[in-house]
C-alpha cells in the first residue's frame, strides 16, 4: 500500500482565530508606518498647493460651500452647518480643526483677501472666535474667483475619503491666492510660512511675466517691492526680502507704526500712539509684555500708563503714556526691543508642486500659478467650444428640418414608431442620430417662421464664438492675452492700496539707523522757552554750558517774531499767562524742540498754546514767566490791560495749584501784555489805539499779590484802548537800540525809542503816529530791540527804515493780518 505524503504546516504562524500572522522587525514596521503618516500629513493636511494656494481642508470647505450654494448673493448660514457638511462628505477630521481653518479664511487681519464672509465673532489677534453654533458664514465675492470655473471641466476630480462622492484636486484660482494671502503649516520634518502680498502688485508682476518670461527678479520686484500685511505696519530691510524672493527662505522684520506727540488732555505730556501693529500681533499681547517689563523685570521705567483705545471707527489705537522727563524716541526703541511691537517673520515658501514639496522663490511661484492658469483657461475654452459645437450641430439639424417642414411632418406621421421616424430622418435628410432625436423631441410650436429666424441668428453667433475659442486654443499668444486680461479685471474689481510701509536697505543697517541717539532720561540742561507772536510755544534743544559757549563762539542762533522768551531747563517748568489774567504751570520737556537750519531756528515747529492749557473762547497766551527757582532781584511779572491798568505781580506762586489768577480784571478788560522783570530797571511802555505812547520806570509801580487789581497805567480817552504793553531795557546795547513800531494796517512806522520822552504813570503819553486820510487807529504796535514783522502763518514782512520823527505818518506797507515781534539772540 502506497504511503500518503503528509504536508506539514507551521501552526505558530496562525493566531487562535485562524488568521495568518507575519513576523516583521519592529524597526521596519515603525519606519514604514511613519513614512505613510508623514506622506499623508504632507500631501493631505499641512502644505498648500502652489497652484491655488490652499491646503486640502481649505479647498474642501470652499468646495462644500460652493456645492451647497452658500454664495455671496445668498444669506448667511450657521457655521456649524458648513463644518458638519464638510466633515461628513469630504474632510474626515475633527470639527474643531475644520472650524479653525474656516475661521482663518474669514479674518481680515489674517488674509489680505478673505475668502469667507463671516457674520458674528470670528476672533481677533488676541482672542479666538465664538463657537460655530454662534457664527454664520457664506463665501466672499473673492472666493468665487477661486471656484467659479469648476463647472467647466477646468480641473481634475478625485473620490472623497469613502469613494461615494468626488472633489476637485485643485481649484481653478483666478488670482495668485498663495502669494496674496500667504499660508502656514507644519508637516513632518518640514513647515511652510508664507507672508501675504498686495493683490494689485502681484498681478502686475504676473502680467509682466506673461509677456516677458525671461524677466529678472529685480524687474519683478519693481512690481512687488515687498510683502503687504493685512495689519499694515512697517517692514524693515528690503535686502532680506530680496533674499527671500530669490531663495524662498529669509527673515523679515516687522514693526508697528506709531505716532509721537502730546497726550490729549494732559497739557503737554508726551505719548506714543500705536496705530498699526505687526502681522499676527494683538494689542493685548503688547500690553501684557509692557506690563511684565514694567512690573517684573523693571526694564521699561519710562512708562506712566498704557491704554487700548481701539474701536471700529478709529481702528488700532494703543496709547503708551510717557513719564515726565522721558525721551519718547528712546522709550520707543525699548518698546521695539522688549515687546511684540517689533517681530520677525521667517519666510519659508515650501509648497506642493506636482505632489512634491519644493521651496520656491517669487518668480517660480508666479510661473507655477501662470502655468496652472494656462491649463485652466485651455480646458475651459475646450469645454466651451465643445458645448457650442454640440449646440451648433443641433441648430444645423433644426434648420435643415425647417427648410422642408411639411415633408418632415409627413414622414413622422407615416412612421410606425419613433425608431422608424428617426431612421427616416437620418436617411432622407442626411441628419445624424443626435440631430434626428432632437428634432423628434422638439415641440411643434418651436418650428415656426419666427423660430427659424432666431435659429439662424443663433447659428451665426455660435460660429463666431467657436472661431474665437479656436483662436485661443490655436495661438499661445491669444491664450496669454486672455489670462492677462482676466487678471487685470480681477485687480480692477478687488485691488486695494498698499497697507505696509517698506524701509529699504540692509536689515542691520536699518535697525542701527533707527536707534535714537540719547538716553531714556533727558538731562536737565539749560534751554529757552519761546512764545511766538502767533501764539506758538516751543523750546530750544537742551544743551550743556560747554555747548552753549561753543554756539556763542561760532555764531548766534536767532528766533523770528518772538513775543516772549524765558530761560529754563529741559526738565523745568514755566508759567503761561493768558489774556484772561490766568496763569498755568507747564512742563518744559513735552514742548516741541525747534529744528535748527543754517544757524536759525524756525518757530513753525511750535505747539499751539490751546494744546497745552484749557483756554476759553477768545482767550490767548500773552506772556511767559520762569518757575522752579528763587526770583532774586526780580520784582515780578509786569501786566498791562486793554483798559490801561498796570500791575507788577509778586513772584509768590501757589505751590499746590497749577492754575491761578495773577490779576483781578474789571468787567470787559483783558491782559494785552505780560513781561517778566529781571531787576526792576526796565521801562514800562503802553501804546494805544489812538496813537499815544507812554513810557515810565517800572519802579513807579508797587508790586502786588495775586488778588490785586493793579493801578492806573495810562489815561485813555473815550473809545481808545491799549494795543501794546511791554517792558523795555534801555541799558542793554548788546541787544541793539529799542525801536517803536506802529501800524494802521495801511502804513507802518519804525522810530527809535529814545525819541519818546518818559512821563509819569497814569498820564496820557505822547503822539507816536500821525494818521493819514481814512486812518482811524493803530491796529498793532510793538516796542523793543530788533523788530520784525510776520504774517499769521509766519512768513516774514519787511519793515521800512527807521523814521526819527516820533509823530510821523509812516510808509505804505500792507501788513494785513500781521503780527509784530522781535529777533532774540540765544545768549
């Protein structure tokens, strides 16, 4: 008996359920599994496609919204509905991930061109959005440019995750979404971080590249000089930007845009107001960093307070209040260094090209986009031509039938069934099966004479359109022109002005040049506070005694049309005296520093007194007085009023009050001049509207306290008023001979002050100007050394030569609304 051969089986390769078990080394299993995971993350989650600039989740959200009809011309729908539809049909991931991706597409501070029109709280740079059940959304008009050609066979489709539906592999994308909106994502072992750009600039570069394929990077950067961020701000160092455009990698530095000036309602305190923040930085993040630096590390010591005044009307407005004595420029440099007010953005243009991750520069990104548009337009044109050819085929058949409609009707009636009728039409009239079927399906009411005319017109139109479409497909130049024109139309409809300011140069050099000179705390060096004849207040730059001595040796610096000037220090205080008899203590440091040019200082950079103190309607600042030290030898502040009252106010200012009265005025009276007396040797001078000048020694006036109402200074006839009051020194030849300037508005006279004799206080004075015909009174007057005239805007007005006659009529110089002052040397 033959022995049967037995097949031995290794039972150890099966588990208890009978399934086959394969042994695989752990290293191989982990490696294979990790590679599959990495490939999935790179292709299906983290990296954007270079053609439409979208990651799969964004593409599926837009496709789902387009498919469901959530378009700009329809109402908003619940975000949760969009998320659920996207998750159930196309994107098999969590609803949180889908909603977060959807939210970013709706944020105008994240994208230059938002693709979703959100309704509700979609977050801020500091806070997240409301839950999807509370917000609503629909596609934006710009998003329709990405999906609008999907129904014309412009892109390939692929099955969804379970094979039950199809989805586009890429969107048609009628504009360079990747460059315009940027992208970010972290894959396995790689990441992308692309910065946004201006739509109009990117399209301009793309259109140039269409006609000039060999264009250099420098030429393209004439159209795209640098990134344009949705939040504006300042971008430093274009050399680094060029490096990023060339290699696809680089680091750019962003700064918030600020305004430095007086703090509103603080009577001259300085403030740094942030009006634009760096990309991705919120006001709360900046405030938190400032608070940490102030309270914990103690590195920001010059800040008094920080306020976030941002609202929908004024936009970003983050106010950093400076302490008194702090240089705001130096403080701003510390804010840039220690807070998110200055941020770096690492550019990494890693994208998918033909399914492979590649790092591309600016030109390569534009070339990939244009190649995609050429393909989309070609496929769209082929689709449209095919549809028109199919329609033309049917129209031709109908017209053939209409030429002999009676015979067609008889043939159909005589046929046994539809197939016989179809075969008869094909054989007797030379029609195709499609044409014959269409004729059989056409109602008889469409076969009238009028319909024949319509069909002939449609036939001509279809032939013309087919010819145009064929020209696009047959001529590459026509195809490129179509793409270029369509891009231009996008910019015309959706283009916007650049938001971000670009600072050219090497980043290190730009940062070094922007660092302010000088310490955070301003030294308490001597300076001068100046009141111009037009009501502007300013100070000269603080300087040491050595610097001041050097200026005296090298030449004098002069100021034009000055009403008053007092010596102080940069961190000192001065007194402003108003026409209402009030005085205000103000800090010197917040006053603007006058710019020096060619040995002179222009007063146009001064600050209006109304910005420093709360003036009433019609109230003006008429004089200055020093504060902060004992007034040794000074009798005080000399005041003269419109009604001829004179007062010397003793320099005993209130310690705790920053606002007080220096004279008790009568009803209807006001102060016309206030002058600080140095030693009491000055001569007090009044000039009246009826052309009288009175001068008398300051020693004739007894000093009074703050509440005193003064005493009679000059006797005024009925209807006259004082137009000038001041104190003049006659024993100071270094400043020049004092002169008297009077003007009626039509004539001006300049006379030496010595021509007028001194008289007693409370007398009528002597004539200072003889009126010509039609002249009734003196409009303006001024007494002192180095007189000058200027218009209300500070433009100089040339004065006539001196006239030795004290009662002369003057010369015809049309001053108009002119102010008078003097040139004051900086000694």
